C-alpha cells in the first residue's frame, strides 16, 4: 500500500531509514532531487534503486502512476494550506515565481494537463544522460565512485 515503486523497493529491500524528494522553484530555475538516510552497507543499493526509478520515469512511466501522483500532489497542496502562515508562504512563493497568486482551480488545471508523455519528455530532457549533483555525509565508503553514478544515468545494471 505504499505510494510509489521507489517506496516499495526501499521498504522491501530494507535499503534506507527514510527518503524524501524535494522540489524548489525559483523565478528562472529550480532545484529538484532526493535525500535519503541509509546504513553504510545499503547506500549503494539505495542509490541504484533511485537511479533505476529515474531511468524508468524517462522511459516507461504509466498514465495510472501519473494519475495517482497528480491526486496526491493536489491533496498535499491543499492540506498544506491549513493556516495563515503556510498560506502567506504560498502567496510569497507564487509572487516570487509568477509575479501573481495563482488561483487553486488554475493550479489544478495545470496539474491535470500533465500526462505520462509529459513526464517522459521532461525526465529525458533533465535526467537521462545528465550528471547528478551529489553530496554525502557520514561513513560513505560504500558509495559508488562518481563516474559509476554518472554511468547509471544512462545504462542500468541488473
């Protein structure tokens, strides 16, 4: 009953204590990625599973997965607006990025316009064959070398 394939794989393989994806939008750019907390012995496997999921988004994400993600995004967006402080933060973020407050129906329409094909195109443009930025803290001796990490952005090991 976990929400994503990545969550299922990380849970069943006991690959990490936690992980969280993030997305921060700016006026002319953005920052997107994932952070995770792993045991030293599982960091390479967890990184491989993450990269494999990213490659899958480039090639074979399904409409049902996108529909589930869109519903989750819209739900979380509305649940986050539960007080004056988060509403003000949302208004400020939208003013910085769009120079206006976007009404909720317009946000929902923008989300609804996304398809599996859109996801594949965007992921291929920004993920496939791109070198990721990486920061690691702690006992990282088992972390693959950066060249190996970059090559996993093109080809997958089994």
